[in-house]
């Protein structure tokens, strides 16, 4: 598919090229800068040619080349262990902005029915793959280029090295946080919330009496209750699991009631016309109708549970176990590379949990209108 030349990328590529000639021509050959500089200049020239050619494939390759050149420049600057000069900032920001505009141009091109499948996949995957990489490069570039000490703010390579070194310890902390605290509390909160939601849906008294109270209590910040729960259940994992139970319970209750009540009256009348028993109505109509609502609550509760437990481990002093305790202790010691490593592990596990719940939702509610519209 043809597209117009990406002129912002052309301009920023020229800025990076000019800065590279100035920077590398003044660099000492003893540092090994000459070879790496020649490679970077070649990559910038190739990127410049590709962003001029109006084609999705060439523009996509231009993004890859620009980010590769920036990555090589960062590697060399990290190895030299010195502050960046103006030439480096010209290369760095020129390549970053050039790659950004190239990726944005490709992603904004209107789809063509005759477009090849691999080009369509590239257009769909380029923005989510490019933006995080650009952010990581900017993080690394700002820290390394300004020689920020690791004790103030770590660079990406510091966090990566610490993640490899502390991986066994972080896995033990993750087991304590996600298995003993979050999983147990999540299961209890989901089951009790679903049972309470079913009871409320079948009782007018509970709908008028308990449901407004549940909606009001759901807005109470659970972080404020963490010290109280720590006093009630102790400072070990039980109090953190109680935090997850409360975090999960109320969203599941509210969404379960909504899903069980908001049903199609025509379908309900049809089942009654066939003399269906209340249990049959629940199994064949109410519960399937409530599943999308329940999954929305469960996915939301899964995210909130991780946040609540991490904060609860901050607020409830206990044994030095869990990712929250690891983050708190490391921050007090100024080991911010450990802090970021623990945050990354927690985020990755949370994304996996959310993905598994989404996959289960797709398998159990593939009949729902939202998935049918997505397929069409």
C-alpha cells in the first residue's frame, strides 16, 4: 500500500545524521567510537531513504532501523560511563522522534480490503510494540546521558541486572503475595460475593436493604481499613488475604445482581410458558446472562487486589515476605533497582492473571454480542 513520505521523520533523521557526523568525527578512535559511529551513520542513512519511499513495509523497516541505531548509541554511551554531549542528544532525540512519527504514520493508514495479511498484522502490532521500546530507550537515555546515580534513579540496564540477580528471591516473594494472600482472598471473595449476589437478586428485601449499603461500602478506600484488618487478623498473610476478600466481594456482588436481574423479559416469559422451574430459569437464562457482568467484576477485582495487597504490605508491618515488603524495605535502603525489579515482576504476573481471566471469559461467553461484533 502506498503512503506519502513521512516528512517529520525525514527532518528528524536529518538532524540525527548531522549530529552523528559532528559527534563521531570528533570522537577518539581509541575509544572504539569510530566503528560504532560508522554503523550508526549507515543505519540513519538507510532509515532516511526508507521514510522517503511511500510504502508501509519500508516505513516499518525505518522504525526498526531508527530504534536499532538509537540502541547502539546508548550501548556505547553506557560503556563509556560519561555524560552525553550535545551531539549525542541530537542523535538520540532525532532517532526517537523519527521512529515515533514513522510508526504513527503506518498505524494511521486506512485499511485496504486488498491489503496483504502480513502488512495488516504489521500495522496492528507496530504501535504497541514500538511505544514501550521508545519509552525504555528514553528512560535509559535520560539516566545514562545525565549520569544519574543508581541510588537516585536506576537505569534500565541496572533494573535488568538486578532482576536477573534477584529473580529467585522475587519468585519467593511472589509466591507469598500471589498464592498465599491474593489467590486465597480472591477465591473466597468471588465465591461469597457470587452467593450474596444470588441471594440479593432473589430477595426484594435484600435489594432494598443490603444493595444500597453494598454500593456505598464499595466506595470506601480499602487502604484505610488495612491497619484495622491487621489488628483484627494479625500481621501475617491472613490480614492481607482479608483485604483481597473485601476488595473482591463488593464488585462481584453488585455485578452479579445486575446480571441476574437485567434479563430479556421475552426469554423469561418463554421459559415460564414451558413451565420451567426456577432452577432451570437460573441455569439456562439468569446465570448465562450474568456471566459477562461477573467477568467484568472479576477482572477489575483482580487488578485492584494486587494494588491493595501491595499497599497493605506497606501499611501492615509483618514478616519480611512478599513483594510489597520487598519494595518497602528496598526503598528505605535506597535500592531502587530492586524496587523496579519487584514492580516489574508484580506487573507481569498481574498481566498474566488478567490474560487468563480474559481467555476464560472468551471461552465461556463467546456467544455474547461483544465477541460476535469483534469477530465480524
